[in-house]
């Protein structure tokens, strides 16, 4: 396994639901330490400052560390765990999936269960099982055994989704691509910039709690006060059966996407600069518009007097589930594009950007 695949596997397999990003934070701190000066905000976002040949502009490359998950809310007398979702889950992808409960005594395997269809009436079978009727089975006989194993309310729970290189080796399957692939883009961008000069100061940031309200993006941007920002995240790939092009136009392997979403309209000058740079470098890009959802850029661009921002998304199949699929070429082209744009961003270019 090459170095990039090792990074991707390490990041995706680390547990880190919103508010419990510690293991991912430690990976990023270790990976970023040789690339710049490390600090953090008070919510736990990791900030790596990499000085270039000039003190300005300050460029922020943000990627959120958290994945969607669950949190234990109670234990039944029979030892089953009640839970609440953390982030956006669709009930149809939750049932009968394996999870890991993260307790003070260690990790406990479990599975999400509900009343089986064999004993449901005809009307009940037509409905998607509501998450309030689901539970987590950790294989114990009663509440006392669950508590003895270390489980208590407030413990985080993460989906199980092994990192897998698929039949075509450029297709990669794993949990938590949303948004560990963005974290990997950020790390690799800073690594390549370290090997060359750039006319600015770059801040690579792993943010916390994006999936529950873009919270770390707000606090880290307040700490940095960037002049310009990029959010590296995932987007909905529309290349599977049943999706019309107008619903989701991006495809795996065709390049990162410039995204419009409910949280931010991309800064026009910066968007045009990104497009021009991609054309000059021969980097394929796509475009996507999502009426719902948002990214870290939604908070960053409203910081202080305003921050020109753009979202670059890796097309991803089956996001917000136990297993998603990306294409390795999109990762590589996203890194190439961010590096190329930052290498051109100086005070003069910054001043020329018009909204």
C-alpha cells in the first residue's frame, strides 16, 4: 500500500463523530507537525500555519474532521442501547448495520436492530422503520452487563465500514469519506506546498462539528481571520442508476466540483480564478448545485468583514451511510488544483478579485 492510501485508510478508519473527533485530531496533528506551526481553537479544531514568502494574503483550507454517528441516550433493562443520531442519517441505511460503541473502557461491537418484518402487519411493512424504534444490540443479557462493559449515556457510537480498494483500484470504499477525504486533500496540499514557495500564508484546518452546524469552521475562522478560504468536502455523485443529471450532475473520476449550496454562494472572482487555473493546468473540474445542505465555507465566508470563499467537493457515492465510494483521480486533481491556485495567490491577485 502506497503512502497516500495509508493516509486515506488511517483517516477513514479512525472513529470521530461530531464532538468526539479526538482520534482524527491526533492523526492530523502528527501528519501536519512537519508542515507548519500547530495550534487549535477552543472547540478542538486543528490549525496548521505554513508561512510562505509573504505575510499576506492569509489563505484558509478547511476540512471537517467529524463523521456522522450516534450517541447513547439510555440502556434498557434487557441491556439494549437507546441512541440519538449525530448528523444527518436516513433511517433506510441504518437498520442491521454494525457499529462500534466507544466507552471509557474501550470499544464494544454492536448492531442496530428493530422489530423484525416477520411479525409486522401489512401496513407496518410498507413503512420505513423510524429511528426512534431502533436500538443497538451489544450482546449482553441485561443493564448490569452493559454498565459493567463500560457503557453509559453520552458515549459516542460510530459506523463500521472497512477501507476497501475495489475491483478497479481507483475506486475506494470506506466509511467516513465525508469528510476524511477533505482532510486528506488538506494534508497533501500542505505537504506539496512545503516543497515549493508560495506568496502567502496558508492555514490548513481540520474543523470540528461540521455535521451538526458548521461550528468549528466559525471558531477557527475567527481565530485565523483569513483573507480567502477554500472548503474541501464531498459532494453527491450522480452516476448511479436512477439519478437524473439535473438532480446531481457530477461523476466519479471527472474531477473535483465547484459547489453552490444552501449555505454559501461562491465568491465570483475566486470562482473564476479557480476555473481559469484549472484550465491552464489541464485539471478537470465539475460544477454542482445543491438546494440543501452546507459546508464549512457557509460560516467562514461571513467571518469578520467577509472572506471570499469557494467549496471544492470530491464526488462521492452513498454519503451519510456506512460505506461510500470515491475515485482516487478526484482526490489527486483536487490537490493539484488547490496547490495551483494557492501558488498563484498573492496580494496583487487578491486585490483583483471582484465579487
